[in-house]
């Protein structure tokens, strides 16, 4: 089966550079460091390394506490962190500038994977969540490198897909030493796909171990001054195409009741920053871009946050948070970032990717779920008008985060046992 997979990969090979160039039209970072994606790293071979793979921003955020601990406990080891997307790479560089070796993960061609392994010489591979690449797993396993699938999740849709190629999936899973599953449900699904129960450990969700920067309070205070200290501020974060229209329709309703309310709109993908800015203006909003440092005056209605790595500061400087990817059929985004900052959390109902976290927040009465812009507007208005209510829901959200911390420590124990043999 893997040979057929490789045949299909080689058929697609001539089109990969073209795909990167196409994507670079909106995000120029895709045309940089292309050689890395084929295993040409431009470094001398390492004596050894600890390899952590986190495909994009969400996985990077989950990996930050683990990488931080690995740097502390293995100061003489090179930590290699691979990502697939430029946004993930940027997040790693901003969190660990100069302390880790950030590289784009090689495309899953045998020649690229073998070249990458030759230069990085990993003593262990830690894959965040469920990023399964047959050749990476195969050739890493051939080198007798232990592989941990960390914070492993298997949504119902993904599980159904893997079941259609169950034998191929079983072959991939056999190359994984330990699966550190988020939940019992995830563990049972991996077992149903053929992984031995003795190789699966339920560690919980490392996303609950989110770390806040030491300067978060001071940065948030400065940002609040810039946006308007006395203004009610709400953020719509990680929004997608066709979702911003609903958010802006909600903003119209909110501004009718609270004219001074300010929306900070944070698109999920940087290549859409200009598109979203133009959308806001076309809808009649007095809009500025965060990156231009244009003054946020009382007439400003929307700030498009066209910057990377500022979302936590924006959450901290706001009063109410809406987390996007949830008013459309996307599956949601990280609800824990506003929760750890004790902000009241609103989302849409499409939360398949964060079903476990959403359920915990909902049971604690710490999540407002809405189906439309009308519901979004109603909750934002209610929360912006009631400081005591905001504080109560923020406390509930933070309590959920604190009650479920600890997965990173469990995962680190597994890693140490494998490294320190």
C-alpha cells in the first residue's frame, strides 16, 4: 500500500513547487526556504536531536509548554521543531528565537525524509496531535527512533476515513511507539484501528497547560490604552471567509445599542488581512489596520489585527471574546486562550475540533454558544453591559483550565523514559 502511495506522490512531485508559488501570491513566506521541504537543510549533520513536529499554529501552541520543558531538561541537546505552515514557523521563532532549530517538515518523499533524518539524526520524534505521514513514520522507525504521537486525537470523521484504509493505517500506527491520547474515546478509536492497548496512554489535553507570557499584563495594559481605555472592547478571533460577514452583521446590531463598542477582528490566515480590511470598509465600518499604528479614535468601529503573535495580548486587552471557525462548518479554534485569561467566551456551534474542551466549558457554564449573528450580538451586548457577569463567566472559564492542567507533565515523563534509556 505504501508503494502505491509513493507512486502517487511522485506523480504529484512536479506540481508541488507550483503549488507553493500559487500560495505565495497571498503569503510570500511560502516561496521562501523551499529547499527545506525537500530535505535540503543547509546545516552540518547534527550529532543528535529531539525532533518535535507541530504542523501549524494550533499544534505549535499546544507544543510550547513541552518544548519549554525540553529546553530546560536537555540544555545540551538540539531541539528541532518542524512545521508545515509559515504561520506555525513564525510562532515557533517568536516563542523560542535562537533556542530551537525551526525547519519546514520535509514533504513525505523517501528521498526527502531520508535526507532530513541524515542531517537531524533524531533520538526521538514527538508528533503533536494526529499528523500521520507514512514515509516519515516508516523511515524513522527503520532507524529505531522511538515515536510518540502526543496529544493524540481522532475525531469521528477522521476515524471513519482511516477505517476505509484500515490495513494501511495499522501499518502506520505500528511505527509509533506510544500514543499519548487526549481522552478515553480517542484511545478506543486508535485501538479499533489496530493499535495495541499497551502502547496507548491517556494523558489528557496539553492545551490546558497553556503558558502565559510574563509580560502579558503590561502588554495588555499598553494595548488597552492604544485601543481606548474606557471603551467596551470585544474581539472576534481566528475568523474565516464567510464568517466575517456574520461577525460584522453582529457588530452592526451591537453598535446600535452600544455605539462606542469597538470590535477587534483577527482573521485566521494572514493572506486574508487585506481582504478582511476591505470587507469591513465595504460594510460601512470606520476601520483601521493594527499594523499601520493609525490612531484608534472614538469614531473607529473596527480594528483589523493584521499582525501575527499578538492574539493573547488582544484577548487580554478585551472585555469579551468570540472564537471563530465556529459560525461556519470549520470545527472551531482554541477556546482556552481567552479562558486562561478569565475572559467570557462565545463561539458558534460548529466545534467538532474542540468538542471535548467545549463540553467541559459548557458543563461549567463558561461558554456561550450561538447559531447566528443575532445570538452573537445579544450575548456581546449583555456581557459588555454587565461587568459583574463578565467577571463571573471569566472565573468559570479559568477554573476549567486550571482543573485540567497536567497533561504536559505526563507526556514529559513518557519522553524522558525513552530518551534516558
